[in-house]
């Protein structure tokens, strides 16, 4: 029969083993590279641990550890996607634009935990708060936008405005998370009839913009051609102006030279000018010199003599060329 003392000894040994096990399993803990941790002492946060590796703490129940991920999370607003299966929530995504049209808008918000203490203790469900803040931000911005911007070219601006408003709300709620990016997934109309009508309007607007761009292109082309023609005419006019000025200067110089000769020998110069004028007015005409002193007319063949005079130097040049060739 086992004595009471032995029973107490066994119980004490068991309790000691339990205590040692608790100490062994609750004193040391590890933090992975993708995690961050906070030390909680009697329900109060003491410090945050972000360095990976093996760490020491006081045993439970004095201290405990809460681990949170460092990864970037994605909040899917208005739908859920799992294993390729997409489920939408029209009640969440249906909203009214600033020009009183109804659209369906869903989005993705990328966020991460930046303050584990606030994330754990400043709110009961920070992800639910983030979802509601996303809904409020998106509805506010869509409600101040027109339907054309929401469905076409204004999506980028809407995303920027939603992100700015969402960041301010999250900072105000102080739940220990940071917003990294906001992306509109889809903005659509609630039924096929309205969607078709808007598509027709959009197509007509695109056609109008195409025609306007083509007209501007043609206008620019014609303007450049006209500008080129204007510059060409201007350049030609400048060239004609310069040519006429130079011609006038040459004529003035010629006149001054003739004037000097005239002042030195008036009679000879007058005859020369008369002959040159006749040669210009009647090119190829035969010139006769007559002296009207009786019935006999004396002929002086100036044209034949001029031809002979011009032929002699030419013949001399040809003879010199033949000698050089020999």
C-alpha cells in the first residue's frame, strides 16, 4: 500500500515537470522573417519585435507573444475571389454618381500592418473598419464625379482621390495599418439597356473626337503648306528686289562711265551711242554711211568689215591649236 507521503512526492514531481515544461515552451519563441511580434506583460504591451530569430521572454502567464504578418494584404471590396470563382455583392457596389446615375463599382485595396500594438488593441475588428472606410471613401468620390469620368477617362483620378481620402480616414481611426495602393477593378452600369445606350454615346463621342483630330491635322497641314508658299514668294520677292537694285546700280555705273566719255568727246560719244542704239533696236540690220552732197552714193560695208575682223582672231586661234596638236 502506497503511503500518503509517497503520493505527495509523486504529485510534487508531476507539478514540477509541468512547471518545467511550461517554462521550456513559453520562455523561448521564434520570429520568422515575414512576421512581427509584440510582447504582452499581464495584458499590457511592452515592446514590438521585428527582428527575425530566437528570442527570450518571461514565461506564461507573465508574458505572452502575439505574432502578426508583415506581408501586404489585399482587401477585395464588392466581391470575393477564391479558386477562380468570383462572387459579387451588388448591394455594396451600387452607388450614385454626381449627375444622379447608378453605377456598380468594386475595387482592391492593398494594405499592411505597420503598428501591431494599435492593430491588436485599438479596435475589435480593424479589417471590418477598413472595409467600411473603403466603402465610405469610394461612395464619396463617386458621388462627386459624373458618370462619364467614372466609366472612361476619369478612373485614374477617382483612384487617387479615393486613396487620399481612405488614408486620411485610416489615420483618423488609428488602427495600426497603412494604405499602399487603391485600384478600381470594374465600374459598370446596372443593366444591359442602359449599358448599350452608354456604349453608343461613347462610340459617337470617340467618332467625333476622331473627326476633330483629322480636321485639325488637315488644318495644320494646309497651314504649313500656305506658310511654305508664303515664305517662297517672300524669298522670290527679296531675290527680285536684290536683282533689280543691283541692275539699277550697274546701269547707274554704266551711265556715269558714258557720261564721263561724253564730257571728254561729245561728238564721238554721240555717234557711238547712236550706233549702239541702232544695233539694239534693229539687230542684224545693214548700216550705210551716206553723204548727201550729190547724185553719187558711197557705200561703206561696216557689217562685212566687222565680220572679217571677228573671223581673223578665230582663224589665228584655230591655227595655233593645230600647231600645238602636231
